[in-house]
């Protein structure tokens, strides 16, 4: 069933999730409630987005049963030593007001500090304790994943990385796939760029009687990526969830020409982040 993805350790996720970066406060609660209402079941937040409470509030208010929802948050890079990580995870759960998280991710490996293995041990123990059901990472390169495997024997269920046609990240996707790790894509629509105005994308959309975002989301699907599009607008939320467009090999080849080494939306490699 192509509407779900499953990891090596049996975590099953819907093929599209809802990104919540910058959705906060009462307006944010409204957007997340809309998203749940139009059908999203996977919700992606983070300690650093300062919106775990926003997402938790929406989950508490919706009529959708708690067990149908996958609430995700992320452990900041500045909390990586074992004790701070343990406290941070408990604080994230507390902020949601939900008693547990379905999925918790290390936000980035913070390689300069070099304590992501300790953080990973704290995540494994939090899962053991029942605070979080499933654990994963974000922005990990294959070398960091190899280190986790060598040091702990436990691979993440999910690796959330930047993926879009300007920055396809195909090697990381392939490594994840070969190890049964689900690749989630952040900035899947190329937030803040001209991606949705690219003639190649617009041309394919026009030919297929569709729209540019649907083409980009179909490109994600073709690469086995679980995109996390963010929208504060209910119509676009629904459009991003409901699209079932399939691209031809020729369409994919055309889109591949958009890739470029400096294609990151932030203009910055997440391995060099300071504050996260
Ligand atoms: P809005 O919240 O007004 O819908 P990304 O998912 O790559 O982070 O991109 C998010 C940005 O893309 C937001 O600015 C969002 O604006 C916009 N966006 C989301 N869905 C669509 C869509 N279907 N068509 C056009 N723009 C979209």
C-alpha cells in the first residue's frame, strides 16, 4: 500500500506528514486542527520550534482518537549530553501535555560537540521508559548513522533531512532506504525559493492539468521520501495531502536538472548549525 511507509523496526507512517515550523499560538492551534481535520495523521514539531504545546493542544482538542495520530518532536543539539537529553525529552513530553510522544528525533548531530551517541542512548532509554514510542534522527549523514550503529547497535526508524528538487540528497536517501530507515523530507516544497515557479515544474504541472506543488510532492513519492509540507491554509493543506499524481521517467529526468550543490533552502549546511 503506497499510502504508508514502514521502517526496519515496524514503524508505519502515512506517506505525507504535516510540518508545523512557524505555526504557533492560537492561530497555530487552528492550523494544526485544520490539518488533522483534512486528514493529516503525522504531525511534526520540535522543541526548537517552540510549538510542542501548540501541537499538543490541537491533539487534545480534536475529536480524532489519540492513537490514530503520530505526534513528533525533536531533541535540540544543545541538549546532547546524556543527562540534559534525558531531561529535555521529559520536558518535550510535558510541553505537549499528552503523556508521551509517538516519535522523537535528534534534531541534528551537532558534530562539533560530538555527543550525539550519548543523546541517542538517552533516546533509547526514553523509549524503554515509555516516554516516546519510536525514535529517530534528523540531518544525519551516513557516517553519523554508521557511528550510532557501531556504538549502540540501534538504528533510527526515521531520518528527517532536507529534500527537494534543488537539493535532492539522493545519497542519504539511498543509505536510509538500504537500512530500512524512513526518509522524511523537510522544506519539501523548497520554502523561501522560486522552486514552485520553476519553468520545468510549471511546465509539467500544466501538461498534467495539475499544479506545481503536486508535481513536487509526486517527485518526493517517486524517490520514496515522506514529505512534510507546511501550510497555514486549509485548501493547500488538503491539496498537499490528497495529491496522487504520478510522474513519468521523463518528468523525473527533467526535474533532476534542477539539482545544484548550493541548493539548500537555508543556504547553510545543518551540520554547522549553532543554536539548534
Ligand atoms: P502557506 O502556509 O501560505 O500555504 P515547505 O513545505 O517547503 O516548508 O514550504 C512551505 C511554504 O510553501 C509555505 O510558505 C506555504 O505557504 C507554501 N505552500 C504550502 N503548500 C503550498 C501549495 N500547495 N502551493 C503553493 N504554496 C504552498
